[in-house]
C-alpha cells in the first residue's frame, strides 16, 4: 500500500517537476536559473489560490477587532462566547479556515520540490524523464558559475531568512494594541511569530543544499511582491463590510 501511494505521488508531483526543471536547465544552461524559473512558474500557477488566501487574511484584520470584543465581553461565559463567535462568522459570511486551504494544497508540491532538489541531479533519476525530454548527461550544479547548489550555503540561507522576516511582517494582521490581557497576549504572539519564522528558516536551510535555499528565497520574494500588489489594490477598493458602521 505504501509503495502504491509513493508511485502516485511520484507520478503526479515528482516526475512533472523534475522534467520541468531539466527542461528549464536546457534553456537556461544554468541550474540556479532553472530553479528560479521553475519556482516562478509554480507561484504563477498558484497565484489565484494564494490571492484568495491573502484577501481572506486581509479581511480578517478588521474581523479580529470584533472577535476580541466578544472574547473580552464574554470571557466568563465560554458557551455564550462560542455562540456569539459563530453568529459573527455567519453574519459576516466568513469561513475561518478559508485561508488555510491554499496552503494545504501546496504541501505535496513543496515535498516534491525538496526531493527534486535533493536527488534530482543523480544519474539514476534521469530514468524518470519523459521521452520528449532529452537526457542532459552531466548536470552542472553551479549557479552563476560560482555557487554549488548541491552544498549548503549560509549566506543564501541568511538572505532567505531576511526576506522571510519582511514577508512575515507584511502577513501579520495589523490590529490596534489593547491594554486587556487578551490583547497583550495576542500582541506578544505576533511579535514572537515575526522573529521566530525567519530564525527557523535560517536554521532549517543552512545545512540543506543551496538549491532549496534558492527556491525558498525566490518564492519569498515572489510572495512579498504578490502581497504588496494585492494589499495595495484592496486598500483602494470598497471598504470591507466588517469595517463598515453597523446599521443596528
């Protein structure tokens, strides 16, 4: 049964990504450029899903203010608090899990990319190429003729962590600071998240092949640009019904 699922995974995810990487390598004549092109293509394919997730996230910024009010007002009555929260979700027509679906869908691709970058250069892996893709022979694993992407590269990992910091900072909802215990706890969690994720990124990447760091750096820069464009567009759009004055 395990072998069956592995074969399905390889057929749907691993082989197509490996073939695309080799195809881009033939065109670019640079393994690093091929990784960047593959990363950008994946991000473009997921652009609609990611856009939906980001819009949902931005809408929730105003929504969180109301949830905090409910939590504080009914902090001694958990049953009433849960009822009021469900009513708020229903009234505002918001699915609290809508932003997670695009992320979950991308997990298999992330795992497949890791496999491609980790072992895709091995000669035995060339058996996974489609008949239309010519075998490249010996692949030069260098990026810009000096960076060996099969080996760890600390500077690239640090760069990925720096850009991850800015991407995380953009993604964290901007809510008003409150003096309540709940509000202070929420602010503390956000501040810890802002620094934890970039540090975790560096620690994760600094011993992995630089190809994975390059992928992470590229996809993070793409995410920053996408978030900027979407948030800027939303700021000029119509106000969210959550932020608009109540008619009651």
